[in-house]
C-alpha cells in the first residue's frame, strides 16, 4: 500500500518511513491567485492507497484531503483508505446558541461522501459525531499508549475533567493493573474556551492522580482540574491527552502548574517542552492499516 500525507500530517512522514512504509510523492503548489494545485509523481493505478490527513481549523486542510483523494481515484487507485488523526470541528457538533449549526456533522458528511474504502479516525471528540459514522469506519484510541506509559508506575486515581469523558477514563482504568479509581470534575462553561470547575466527585487526598482528556486547546479545562485536585490534597498530578492544539500560551500555562508530567500524542505537530512527553501514534495506525 502506498501512503500519501497532506500538509497537515507532514510531521508523521518520518515515523512512517522509519517503519518501512511505501510513501507516495506528489507536487503541491499555490498559484498566483491563491488556488491550490496537485500532481501525482507516483503511479497508483490498481494499487491500494492510504491518505493520512488531519482536519485542522484552517479549512484548506479539508480541501487538501478532498483534492488528493479525488486525484488518486481519478488515477484509478484500486482502493482508498482515509486516515484522519485529528478531526477538527468535532466540538461544533450541535448548536449551543440560537442561529448556530452542527458544523462538525457537516465536516463528517463531506468526508463520508468521498466514499473511501475505509475510514480511520483517532479519538473523535464528540459522541454525536461518533454516532453519525457510516460505512467502514473505525475509531482508534490513544488509551493503550497512555496505559503503556503508566504501566511501570500507575496512578491511583484517573480523573475525568467532565462527565462526558468518564467512559474513556473508565476504559483507561481497565487497561491498568491494579485498576485505579475514577473521579470526575463537575464543571460549567459560561462561554467557549472558558471552563469553571465546581466540584470533585472522588477521593484524591494523598494519592497519585492523572487527569485525562482528548483535547488540550487553551488548557483552561485541565488547569481548572489541576487546581481542584491540588486543593483536595493530591500527592502527585499528571496529565494525558490525545490531541494537543495548545492555543495561545497553553504550553507555558500548563508547565507552570504543579504537574509532574504531561503526555501528548503526535496526532498534531508537537514541539519539545519542559514536562511534556510525546507519544507516537504510528504503530497503532500501522496495525489498523494491515489487511
């Protein structure tokens, strides 16, 4: 199988290449008027093709995926697999104010209407989008990576930053031995990107805890969570999240807090930073791509 990467996933190419993958080549250019152009440099007729592409806040990332998929189909690829490490717009899965819409569902529908042979996603944020998946779609998770990272010194409590993430927190607890307890933070969101922790349900006093989430954007949710578990007497605090957007000064904000370690995967490009450990998703994706 030949693998192509859009600009949104260029950071993963080296890791896939190190695993001996057959990387496809194409030319990408931006014309004087701003239009984007693509030209395949490899033959794909009769071959299986996988396109690795994240959907970023910049809508050009979605267009890149659609254009490259159209191109390999037009050049008679035998089958196409779309691998989407990060599905942006998933937090806009429902209207939160009058006049808003479910843009995340629209993005998913655009992807599904491309009719690939298979779809692979990675820790989709929204359960509504998860329910809307149609056809041969598979959702992978970073939880096994976190469990492996924690295996030598597992936490005593897994803390979910809100009620919605409790099922995933319980999944992670089941992967660890001994199974840690699961606690949850009750929070409210007065407006986008602002989270206020109200109450902690669970006992963390004198215990090693890890807060787990799927996305770190501004870091506000986890910062509030760290404050709560710290005030409740947690002995040691760690963080783990799949997708690291780190808007604004989120990295600096989190690294200054009383946190021992922050685990993040490379679904999105990451930089080395104090307290951060980057986990590679490539082995999980390759396992899922095997026939």
